[in-house]
C-alpha cells in the first residue's frame, strides 16, 4: 500500500508539467517592465489585433524569440514553478501570447491556485486551442495559442467555479497589458 501511495504522490507533484531547467536569457533577467522581453519591434508577426493563423517555421521563430521564450513556446519546455513573474501578480488587464500578440485571458479570470504557475479559470475561446499530451507517461491537455500554435501550458479539470477548469500557464508565454485606468495610476 505504501508504494502505491508514494507513486500517487509523485504523480500529483508533476500535475502541471514536467519541469526542465530553463535557458537563462540576459534580456529576461534584466527586464524591469512587466512585459516579457521578446522584442515586438523585431517580431514582424506580433499583433494584438490580427487573428490570422500563422504558419511560421520554428527556424524563423528561433531567430526572433529570446531563448527562454523559444524553449517554452516552441519546444513545450516549462519554467520552474514559482518563478514566473505573473504567478503572484494581480493587476487588472489583458494577457496576450508573447510570441504573436493573440488575446488569451482577461485578468478577472485569474486566480491563486498555489500550483506555482499563473492560473486562469477561463480562456478566450478564439485565443486558445487544445492538443492531447501524453508525454512523460501522463495524459494531459496542452493549451496552445490558436494563432501561432505556441505552447502556453496545460488545462486541468480541478479549477474553481464557474468553469471548474484550471489553465496552468507559463509566465514566459504571456504578455500583459494593464487596463488604461490601472496604467494611469
């Protein structure tokens, strides 16, 4: 019985994702703003208004994105739990895909799940898509940006009402824009 409980405990500890050591990027380490450092000026695909599906090869994304963003968004890596800048962040505003600018979440759907990653109970239905993920011997549902197919995180059915879902996201995959009233303060 004890080995069975130990196995269940180990599996539950990996609930959100298999964690790999992230690639360190000086641009991300030295960033003082709340926006991720993937330079939108150097990214011709970034737009907060265009929802046209992108078909950009990873070789092109690798030239544009910071190494840490590329590892998570394009290779489905995961940032370490508790290290993301949006994990314990509660400003009002909108969350976008850091890779392409597609709208993903509204801040009023964010909640404190204590899983170590920013969590939301509802996503923009036009912003995300889903894919079965059987990696690491687990059955999960991967959440992708609907516009550029970048990895955002996973969704689970243990969230709060009204949806009962928990979108467990990587901060490095998110770009935050505060509400105008919040930004004026």
